[in-house]
C-alpha cells in the first residue's frame, strides 16, 4: 500500500522545515515572522502539490514559493512591518534569484551564500558596518552618509566599494570547501 499524498507531504515538511526557516531568515524576514512565512509557504505548496514534479527538488520548489511570499510581503511592508530592512531584503532576495534548475543543483548553496553574507556583514568593523547599514538598510544617500561620518561623498562611495569587495572575499572564504 503506497503512501497517501498527505503522508508524502508530511515527510517533505519534516525534511525541509529547518532549511526553509534558515532560508527565510537569510533573506531578511524579521525573526518573529519566520515561522509564519514558512507555514504559509508550506500551505501554498500543499495546495499546489499536483503541480509539483516529483523528479525535482522539493526544497528548491518550496524556497521559490517562500521567496515569492517575501517579495509579496515586501510590497505590503508598510502595513505589517515583517521585513527587517527593505533595501537589504531586496539585495538578499535578488541574490537568490537563480533558475530553479540551477538552485536544485546547488542544493542549499544559495542559503549558504546568504548566511555567509550575513556573517561577513556582522564581522565588519564598526565604520564599515555603519556605511553598509546606512546605504543598504536605511537608504541613506552617499552625501548624507558623508556628512554623518565626516567624510566626502566620493570617499563614501570608494569606502562602500571596498567594503563590498571585502564582503565578496569574506564570502568566498566562508564558502570555500575545507582543504581547498
């Protein structure tokens, strides 16, 4: 006797729940709303199970659903404030916009990249952190950041370029396989 649709779905939820929650956190959803978004993604997935191609990766599929929910939530952000930072969320969500086939091949690599980015941001020196947060989380212009940090606008732009380069290198180091 084969498993029912519900049993199969329950197994998918058990297998992918933690990874989905990590993915949702990594794209900037306020921690108090992570479970709600995950639950909503699983509800959508359950209601669309007949559309799911069982030869494909369920985790990638449900992360795509969650990504779309976060994008929709971003549009409604003024009403509910579930998203931590609109601009940072836009950056993080856009970095996960890889074709579903590629995401399936990468498995949790996209999630790992986002977690690495967040860790690298947390490790920045205070002034670099202020530049990144000011520019990407608070949408402060380079001239306004320059004034706040007692810098010239071109120096702020150059510093942001250096910080982005440092973040890219940090992420590459964190994502490099051990012994490579």
